[in-house]
C-alpha cells in the first residue's frame, strides 16, 4: 500500500525519535516538512540570552506575511489564483512592558528583510521592498493590528485587565511572552482556546514563553502548572531529563545560553565548561549574602524547578522546599511517596477504627488542580499509630491534627478542605486527607475517624460552625481542641459551645501560624543529622503550596498546617498553666531549691492524662 511499510520492513530499521532525527546534521535536503497532525501548543521556559524573542518574532512574522501557509508551492498557487488564505496572529502578554520588546522585534524584522533594493532615476530613488514583504495597513499600538492585502492580521493584545482579550478573533497563532507574570494565564488560555470553531483537526498554536527569574506569585504557580502538565493543556511534551519528574514543557538551561562556551562551526555548547562556570559562579556567592545566591539560581536556572522560584513574596524557604520536592518526586525520598498507605478509615465488626487500603485510591498530589483533576482525594498515611503494649491503646495526644474546613458542598474555586496529623515526639507529619466531597459532612467524618484512629485532638477554624455541629451530634466534641487560653475572648467564650473550641482565624492569627510553620520547617530532625523537618514532608502537594504561598492565593494545606502548629505551640503552655494550678504545697520550687524534694521538668510532658514524658533534674 502506498505510504506504508510492512512489519518486516519496520523491524529491519532502527527507530530514531523524531526530535532526535530533526536535530541531526543532514548533508542533503530531505524535502518539505509535513503538517499532517493536529496543531499542539508549546511552552518554553529558559534563561535570558537564548534568543527566544528573536525566534518568536520571526515565527509571528512568518505566519502574518505568508498567510499561515505550511507549503510554499500551495501558497504560490493560491496567490496565482488570487485566492490566498489568511492568518490571524496575536502577540500578547500581561502588560505592554512585556509585549513591547517583542513587537519592536517584529517591526525591525519587517524593515530589514533581505531582497529590498533601490533604483536611482535621476534625482529620484525608487525603493522596492523585499519580495518576502506584503502591503499592510494599521498600527501595532496596544490593542491595534496590522492588516495585510490578503486580509491576514497581526494583533497586539494585553491581558492585564482582560483575560478575554482574544475574544472576537480567530487566531491560528498566539504568542504569549513572559507567562511567569500572567496571573490570569489559565483564564486567558481557556479563552484563547475557545476562539476556535469545533474542528477535528486543530490549527491553533499557543506559543507561550517564560524567562527564569521573571516569575511572580500566583502567576508562577499557574505557569508552572501548565509547564508540568503539558499534555493536559494540549502542549507538546518532553521527558524531564533534568530532574526526572515526568513530562514537562520545553526547557533551555542557563548553560545552553552562554555564548562564550559555544564552539565549532555549528556553535555547539561545551557542556562541561559551561556547567563548571555556573557551578563556580554559584559557589563564589554561596557563603555570603543569601539573596545574591538566590539571585544566581533564579536568573540562571539549570533545572526547571529553579526557573519557577518566586522572586517576590516568597515567605518559606523556597530553595530547600524545591529540593525536597525534587527528591520526593524522582530522588531518594520517592520511595516514601510510593510506599504510603492509601485508602479509607472504617469501623470493623467490633466497632473499632481501622485503616482499609484501597488499591486504586488516589490522593491529590498536584497543586494547583488541573481543569480535569478529580477532587475527591483519599486518606494517605506515612506512619501508622503505634499502640501501647500494655494497654493496647494509642497514647492520647501523642498525635495532634490541624484542619482547614469548608461548610459549602459545592465551590466555584479550587478550595479543598484538608487535615494533617503530626506525631509530637518525632515532629513528623504522619497522615493527610485533602479533598472535596459531595457533602461537607463526609469530610467531617473523615476527620473524626482520623482523630479516633490516632487518638488525637484537632484544631480547626471556628469561624465555620459546621464541624462543631457535626462532632456534637456524634458525641465527639472531646476530639476538637479547646481554644488556646491566649486566644479566648472573654466576652464570647462559653464552655460547651463553638466559642470554646478551635481558633478564630484572624489575619494576625494566620500570620502567627505562618511564623510557626517557618520555624517548624527549619527545625533539625535530631542532633545527629543536618536534616530538617521539611526533609520529612512526604506530601508533594503540601510542598508545592509552601513553595507557592503568597498573600493573594488560596492555600488550604498551609492553612491546615497552621492550625496544627497553633495546636502544638499552645499545648505546652496550657499544660504548664494547668500544672501550676494543681501544684501542692510540697511541690513548690522553694523546697526543691532547698534539696528537700526533686524538681520535675514538665517541658517534655505531652498532656495531663495518661501518657507522660518527664525527666528529673
């Protein structure tokens, strides 16, 4: 059959991946490129100096000047028949300060295309434009356009106050520059795709570009989400050869953009020399001002995760968290992600709580969620509770929890209720559930079962009363943490009511919670290692939220962790206060100082019930 080969013929040949074959140096013409497949989008993230703006301006101009043609013979034939096709090109960004340089390069290229010549006729000079050029009218001022004689359009659009700026057009090419600053990139992306009529074969290409270091807050969060989920957003995908984290968009490391290390007639980068240069440059500033070290990494990324480091608003130790995420998803900690217990908590025939492993249970690992991601989630456990050998019971308050709750069954946002459980002795997160259920009561029940399973108490945001009501109906109010002494409002605090449980999450309370989180992340695991507690976080979604946190975003896991650490921080103080109230006459420190009694430290005491950790001085 024409155009096909037999199985035997195929097996006799050595397969070379298409991209590898295209990048080879060929010594003869291989003919025309073929455009038989549907179009795909393209996201490229790279360092400065890689020439992406120049190449993009050339792509935009080509689409405009040649009416979107992919075959030169067909293009000329249509011109002869006076029935040319027409293209629609958009050059866009969040603001004119990012579109301006790209538009300027488009204009410059049009002025200097080869083939322009002049003929002198006496005192007059006839100027003949390049045969590559076409006649056009209009302007490339913001939100204006060029229109060619064949009705092709080159548009200049900004998306800052209008993610729907492409509406009313039918583009076949949209170039978005500096997507790391487009805080509405997802809305704009969906709106651009919606401009296409329903076709079996797609013709639209979104050509999205970003520069390492030029990222900001929420925009970086969504740009990285598209970059790390290219196929979900219709982009061409590449294997992550840098950090082994699955499929990604196109990434050009800093080493590839250093012209001084390009050698030979084909200007191929000497990778060893370039890598050594970057390493030495980073090491030279590593021991000094940390901001300079961060600057070197951010402005010269050599792996994709470094390109998305937020330069403004970063509150938590971003570099350390990024490294932990890398190790969790493809490095030495990946085994913890794979070996965790995933499923649900159930009551057995005797009414005891137990964990049921479900083979296809899928905890939510991504943040932010993609447009097609499931929101139900599953309980994930890294360390199961250990029972006391003598009693067969998990010691009370050895574990504690923090919860970020919702009261609405449906939400127009990506907000997800979340709970984390921590072992107070190891200081490690041992369990998580994050997910949106059809009914918020299902989330409350999951929290109740996790608290029962670990014999724990949980701190939550009392602003939303749904959890208190649910636990009261199930006679489990003792599982909800009492409001810390220092946060009790004398006018509203009433024992046995919602005002006596949880925390009213004001701005000040949330700010303090973030301080607790930051300190907790940097705590050393022990005196025998340099590892910190952040190296014991095995929730990739939590790591992503901590990395991406900014004042304007919605970070449910960070909120739940904040509640947990408020609970942890205030339990010591409450125990100390209660112990002071219970001291007997002979327990007064005066007698201990006289050597008549032993002084007992309660710093390491977990609670005032049945599980103590005391040491004597």
